[in-house]
C-alpha cells in the first residue's frame, strides 16, 4: 500500500524503517511534518509513504502487518564473529 501525503508540486519519498509500514511512519512523522509545514511552507511538497515489499510475520501484540525492504535471516555466526573481532559497539 502506498500512502500519499499532501498533494502538490514536488514529491518526497519517505521510506519507513525495518518492521514498520508506510502508514505507521506517516503517523509518527505527522507532528514533525505539521511543524515544518507551518514554519517553511512545505505544503507545496507531497510526501509518499510506500510499504516495503516484504511482509514479515506478525509478532505477539502486533496490530498490523510489519513490512521490510529486504529479507533478513536471523543474525548468525558472521555477526557474532564481527562483534568478537571488533570489540564492543554503542547501541
């Protein structure tokens, strides 16, 4: 599903993160977009919030389907090996 934001001249592509949807991302950005629109006149731009093509399995407590832009398998030995070889990282 593609969620089209404000209609207007130029369009801005807004891609959600892993395990979100376009609608969830739009809802989360709405306060920011509203504030920016009021202060800069960004109303002349349209925002597109498409869903990633990969549908992920629902987890306990999910209300909506989760989406991704790519299929990622469970982290395996390469991830552990990189952490072991390169030390600790801030997360």
